[in-house]
């Protein structure tokens, strides 16, 4: 069964993000704010496969691979 990012509790999402981070080797240091906002912009049923953080125009940001 797919994880429902839009309906899951913040605690459940945090656990899922930690699981993904371990799988891909990302530390989530620059992505916490962006990951907290992610359920608001995901389409129904979309899955997060991976994410990465970085800098753009002097600010931090996240890139997510979704299915």
C-alpha cells in the first residue's frame, strides 16, 4: 500500500521522510521546511521517491522526485 502524504499525520510523514533519507543518503538538513510544505502541493496519490537539498539564488531549497 502506498504512503498517503496528504492524509498522514506530521509524525507519520516525518518517519517516512527519514526512511527515504536513509535510502538515498540525504540528511534533511536544508529540507525540513520544504518537506513540511510538500503535502500542500502534492497531487492526490503522488509518491515521493527521493529528495535533495541545495542552494539557489542565495536560499535553500529542495528538489523532490515524485511518482
